[in-house]
C-alpha cells in the first residue's frame, strides 16, 4: 500500500489478509509501524491497533480504531 499526505510524506507498507486478520507494516530505521486489524461481525467491523517502534525492537501502541460498515 502506498500512503501519502498533504505534508509530502509518503510511505510504502506491506500487507497481508489471512482469515479474519489484516496486517500492514513498514520497517524503517528510526520509525517502524505496524497495524493489526481483526474482522468481526461477519466482516462488517474491523477492530484495529497501530503500533510504532523507534528502535526496531520495542513497540508502543499509537492508535486504536474501529471501522464499521454502515448501510
């Protein structure tokens, strides 16, 4: 996945979807990120968390989120 924003920041993430678990990550010296989302409610809801690492070893929670499909 390619991410970009109005600040001029762009990042490339790798991604997998296996069963009901969606993962995205990027390993970059000084600022690695990873996301794990779990699909629930027959795929209508994704409960996820972003984590970050500044040293590549220690991870801290950065953002928790829930996506819900509405009709």
